[in-house]
């Protein structure tokens, strides 16, 4: 089975230092958005431009019957049974490189 994520209102391609309220943080550029993989949090596979009108990801997942119902599992499904979030994460990458979480 698959889960499809359709995202809109992405964060944009840059994030100015003012967005961090007093933190000494440089401007982030070339921001992409991707689904966060459970066991590789620093990697963001299949990044989409942060200024895209929309982005879509289709994720494979499995299910398992449990005494409390059906549990959803997969490389992008996180959390404990009964609370299984899937996270979209922003990341930065040099032009032409894979994205890494900020």
C-alpha cells in the first residue's frame, strides 16, 4: 500500500536571519523540502524546490495487525504504534547536490 503526500505553501528558497529571532544564524539559501526518512534524519531523499507551487511524494508502507488495530510501518513512518507521523523537512543543498536537513 502507498501513502501520497500533496504539499502546498512550501517555505520558499531562502530564509533570512531575522526569521530566527536574535540567533546568530546566516541566511539559508537553496532550500528544498523532502520527506524525512526515519533512520537517516540528516538525509532528505527526493527533495523538491522550496518555492514550488506544490510537491508530491508517494511512499511505500506496510501494515501489521495488532491487538489494538492496524499498525502502519515504513522507512518514512516514525513514532510509536498509535501515533505514526510522517514529517516534511526543509533542507539546504549546493546547486546540483542532494539536500541535507538544516
